[in-house]
C-alpha cells in the first residue's frame, strides 16, 4: 500500500504543513473527487465504515488538486490495528474492485446520493466523518 508522502512528494516538501504529520500514513486505493461516480462514493464510504469511521488513526483527508479542485483520501496510521483492516480492503479492491455491489446499484438508481455526499464531505480538519 502506498504511503501519503509517495503520492504527494512531487507537490510538497516532506516537511510541509500540508502533510499534517502523516507523511508515512497508508493511503487506501479509494478516493473522491468532485465528480466521483457511484462506485467511487460507495467504495470510499464502505472502506471508511469498515475502518470504524474517522479516529486518531483513520482520517478522511481532503487535499487541493489542480485538475478537479480537490481530492479526498483515506489515510491510516500504519502502526494502528486499523492498518490490518486497510490491507484487507486493498486486497478486496484489487481482487474485485467493488466493496459493496448492492450499494453501487442503489446509488446508480439514485438512492442515497445526497446522503452519501453529506456523509463523506469534509469541511476541514476539526470536522470528523461519522459512520452510522
């Protein structure tokens, strides 16, 4: 699994405040952009739920992105118990690419899209995403 600094090294110095002291944290292979489709939304929400939501060791981090405006990633402390869950999620995604197919079908049918966006929208560092 990639580390945050490996994804962002070309954009920031390693001691940049933008890295939030999480340079070595793991990055799950699911992310959101403003134009994310039902599959991306579903995988992001399901991965975050499997990790138990945001905590001191799991963060939904939003970063500016020149292409689409922003990019939201799930970062996991590599020495936390959640790192094992993150590794399993990465394996599931590499094998099948979908964490919850039923949820993707519901989202494609128009069910829950606004609720999903509200649940996964991060307004800033103090806000935490709550998992129902």
